[in-house]
């Protein structure tokens, strides 16, 4: 069973978070995941890139401390670490996700 | 007299902002500039990198729409575009700058 490594909250850096969110594919994935209250099956969220490319993006998000991934039986499940992030960097994820929603509404990508 | 190009508010993207702030040198420069209410002379803010490296960082910040640079006589002056950014992405710059202040207090770089 695949084990995923995650940074502890102390290891998560602000610049690491900002870098991880600075890619449109990753930011959109985080926005999509944010729309669910619970963890989601890996692959359940549609993305516009190849599976191998998405694996790279998910690793960047995981290593930055934005998502948590675990396996349960044969399933892989992913969730946002919003509570931890908000405790360490109050308002950052919330304002970025809201700004991403607004940008989506006012721009044609 | 050198003329600097700046993106219009419509050209500024959220991912561009996040990318520009994801570098520790750039984030620290923005924090320092934020501590002044008025525009500052270019070079007035001490940075830990060579002048040529800093020129690159300043260009990234300018092209992302985070700073505005202008010349007045022989002087080069720089300021943050906080008002414009907050109108387009409410709370993003504020929460990132506050989180950067907190990180500085709790970590040893």
C-alpha cells in the first residue's frame, strides 16, 4: 500500500504555499477540492492535463502542505489541510480561494 | 529617462501575484516596502542579494503588478500597488503580508 509523506505543520512555509498555488492547474484543483466538505477519491476531480502531469502537480501540493493523501484499501483519498493552514497563516487560503472564484467569473481563460 | 512598463489592473492575474510573492527575497522586499506609507527610492531598502539579482526580482514584481516604479529627475521611486490589488483580490495581499510577519517572528531563516 502506497504511503504518502506529508510535511508537519512546522515544516510548511508561506512561500511554499504561494508557489504551489501559483500554477493555474493546481489552483483550480484546490478550488474544486474546496467545494467538497469531505475528502475525495483521487481522480474524482476532472483536470485538463495528463495523469502523469497531474501526479506531479499533486506531489507539489502535498509537499507544500496544502493537501493530504491517504490510501484506504485500494482507494486513494485526498483532502485539503485548510484547518491547519488557517491556524498557521490566517486568512491566506480563504482570500486566495475567494479571489480565484472571482477571477474565474470575470475572465475568459 | 528610463520608462517602466506596468500591467493594467485587468492584466494582473492571481497566479502571477502568487508566483511573484513565492520567492523569499521578493516577499521580504514587499514586506519592507509595506512598512513605509509613501514610495521609496530604489535601493533604499536593503536586500541580501546582488544588485543585478535584485533588478530581476524587481522586474518580476513589477510585471506581476505588485509594485510601481517611476523616475523623477535622476531618482527611481518604487511603491506597492496595494489599493489596486485589494480592489481586485480582496484580502490576499493583506493576509499574505500578515502571515509573512508572523512567519518571520516564529522561524529562523
